[in-house]
């Protein structure tokens, strides 16, 4: 490794900040809006009185009473207690591609001409955004080979659910829905490939990997049949291993009358190199934060762009964005009688779609392919450096390269020192680094670590992260309790009782719920 400055003296701000509701002082105001002018009152009338009785509040909302300066300092303090892709080399949440998001795209999304558009405007007055939606769909069609896309889903799991709903409608129309009630997936596919179809009403059959880590074709042949509705599969899987015979998996499912869905949420390493249609798939989706450079959203404002072949397009959520070839105008098509209906309000997360569109246009065809090449190069360079870190173990696919990520194991270090991957996760934060990712449960790979150094990280970023892992591995031998009790320099401490995370009686997801837990109204 080269000489890279590791932040050994890093220390994050720790304000021990109370909740904003706990800072409230009765009577304090941050702003006092002026009373409406008499002319406005006369023109508008009694607005509150016009509301139905059941919609009126019995009492004013219990908002915190805090002055402007305290509000400002409160949220600035919170901002100093976080880490992210714009603050450090977070090296990605493996499987999630936490890449850098260009700042110019944030300016585009905040432009008043776009941001203040009302989703109920007439189509004639929103030609710009409809043009953007339509054009981005053409880009997605080109990189995937699919015939149509919907940009309504709010994220990857939502896109998978949308696909499962379309697959239900497809089998229903063929008179086979009651018979075809099983969806096949693999252990190392994204967990939503099991959860979302199950939510849509399907039974789930999960294939375990072979000893080499690849999904087992013979096992697939053994479980598919007249009950198979579809296969939902990720490739590369969450181990970073690419299945080179994926087309044979598709063929087996098609021969049994099933539908093939490719969870290509993390298509970052395949852009311009491999298209899901060319492997025979019927439907797929991209997570635009993973593949097209938008903010992650954290289960909030995201987009799972879901595409399909023509024979499934009639089921897509309405409205679709269409172009009138005679006039060149764009319009929203609600007249889709076989559609599964709306799956998200209005057009979905329009600001996220704009960011993804801007990123794709900025990159161009050559840039998209270079994204894939650099992602694979960064990943394999990083893995080469990790060979110098004691006790890092890579199960499966010996002699084969991983693509955009890799799932390794600290089990050897754990057996020797008692330090596990969760301890290392917390200790990484003491060096000002983040998004160390272990894996989804259950841990098929023991004491896992799954990192993804995508194309936006520099050699210096990769070397810094590798050196930090090397330092922590040495600390595990010299002072294991120090690592186990990490973090020491972060805003938050180690949770005292991890098991309470699984106890609903301990949860309080809102302020009112918190008050109820403490016997308050």
C-alpha cells in the first residue's frame, strides 16, 4: 500500500443533543406570522368552518416551541454527528453502491421551475418534465434491452413488488394463477427478491449456493414445475460473484412456464457490457441510487426503475409517459385497462428521476461503460490490498474474480481474538470512515464484511480504508476489548443491550410513542 494519511486523531462532534421536542419552552416562538389582512379574510371567508367536523383538530398541534437560533444550532449539531459519502470514504454499503452524487444535479432538482411544478398541472404545461421522463426511459431501455419502463416505484423492494404484481396479473390472465403460486430465489440474491413476492402473495423457494458459491442449476431444475410463477434472482449476487450460465437458469424457468425477473438494482458494473434482455429475462429493475448516481434515500425518496418486455407492458402502473409522434408532444396515459393500477402517488419521486437522468446524460454511452470498468477495477484493486490484512478470508469461487463487490469473512480473526465483524464495523467509525457493511441475516458467510468500492473512489480512498482495516486487525490481537467496546470517538456509543432491538415493547418510533412508553400522554 502507498503512504496514505489515516485519521488516527479523528474525533467526531458529540453534542449529546436532546430531541427538539425536549427543547420546547412554552411561549417561545421562532416566527410569528402576520395576521391576514381584512380584505383576504372577507374574500376567503371562514376556512376552518368550511372543513368537515371530523377533519378539525380538537386542539392545536403539539409542536416544539423553540426560537430560531436554537433551531439552527440544533440541526447544525445533528449534521456534525453524521458521516456519509460527501464527508468521507464510506466505500459503499456492499450491494448498495453509495457513490458520489454530483452537486450540479442537486441544483437542477432544486430549480424553482422544476421543484415548484404541481403534479396536477395539465400535460401541456409540464412538457419539460415529461420529456425528461420519456428520454430517461429510452436510456434505461437501451442499457437493459427491455421494451418499457415505469419510474413510479419508490425504491428497489417496491420495484420487485411491482414486478411480482405484474407477474400475478400475467398468470391470472392465462388462467394459471391458482396453480402458479411459487417464486424461486437464491440465498445470495437481494432479500427483497423473497420478501416482495411473498408480500404479493407468493410462496418462496430459496436455493442455497453450491460449495463454490454459485447457485445450483440442478437444484433449480428440481424445484421448478407447474407451481412455478417466476424466478427472482440477482446477478452478480451479493457475494460479488457473477453467474456465467445465468441464461441456462432462465431457460429452465421458461421451459416450466415461469417468468424470469432480474434484480439488477446494482447494475453499476454491467453498464454498457451486459444487458439483462440478452440473458433472456422478462422483467428487471435498476435502483437509480446504485446505478445512476442519485442519493440513497434510506427507504425514503428513491426510485426503482422497473422494466419489462412488450408482452408485460400492458400491466405497468398508470400513468405511463407517452409521446405523440405527430405533434411531438408528451402526455400521461391513464387509459390502461389492464394496468395493475397506481403503486405510488403522482409520477413517483420526480426529483430523484431528474438527478438520474442528468447523471446518465452527463456520462454518455462511453462514460456508462467506463463506470462499469472502473467499478470492477476498484473492487479488485481493493481486494488485492486486503490480502495483506491478517485473517481476511474469501469463501467461494476460488480463482474467480469478484465484480463490483465481495463478501469476505473475519471468522479466523474472531476465533483467535473474539473480535467480530460488528466490532470492526463500530471501530471503523473511529477513523472517520463509514459505510462498513456486514451482510443481511442469516449470516451464511460467518462474520461477514461486504464492501463495494465503486467507480467514484480514488486510489487514496481505497488505500486509506484498507490500512484502517489492517490497523483494526492488529488492534484485535493487541487490545481486543478496546475494539469490542468501540466506537470511542463517534457521536454515538455502543448499544448496551443489542437484544432490545428485537423487542417491540422497547420501540418508540414517534415522539408520542416515546411519551406513552414513559407513561405520559
